């Protein structure tokens, strides 16, 4: 297979960041990266652009990290409850999943993406829960919330007294 060495002008997920020199298949470079102005072929003149791209990349990454730390603090201070339907004994119908959590965080004024919330299994119990939110590759935050019942839970003793 023919390959090409190219200089990335902008970050491309799964390939590299701006200023990186990468080796890709010739067709990918020729048909997509070069016409879309996402990369440049490696030449002596283009190598001079590498330093400018790397300084721009470093400042952008520093700003992203600072923004991520601020967002992590905001997420850590959030507190909300997710109301779910339960049976008389308090057993949940269904489960709390990532979309439910996303909806509540958006209501609280924090916009997150689905892939940022790391929930191993759906939550199927009432009570307080904590999930990890990956805000940035280097920054994680803990999001705490309560799962409560929409309807009042009757104790089994109360149910026996009513009979």
C-alpha cells in the first residue's frame, strides 16, 4: 500500500492534533485530507509551519484544560434528584440511564455529552448515587445525585395494617 507523510493543520480524531506529522494511506490524504485543507504535504516550506502550529496547539490545549477544570468544579457542586416510578414496596420500574442524567444536568445549566458520563450499569435502586464525568482527558469530576420515588412508598407493616 502506498502511504503519504502529511502535516495536519487541524485536529482529526483518531489521527492526531494540529502540527503533527503523520503517515496515512495515499488515497486518504489525496482524496480527503488535502482537498478539505485539513493537512499539507510535507515539504521544506511546510516544515516551517510546524512550529507555528505547535505553539497555537499548546495555547489551545492550555485553555481547554483551564475550561475543563472550571466545568469540573461546577459539576462537583451540582445537586439534583431524579424522580422515578416505583411500586408500593419501593421497587423501581425501569432504571436511571445516561439520558436521564443528561436531562437533569442540562436543567441545572451544565451541557454535557453522552460519552462524557461514565455509567457502568443502569441505576436500579433508590438513594444517593455518584457517577464519574470525564470532562477532559486529564480532568474527571464526580456528579452526585439522588434517585427518589415519584409516589410515596408504603412500608409493608402499613400495608398489613390496612387489610
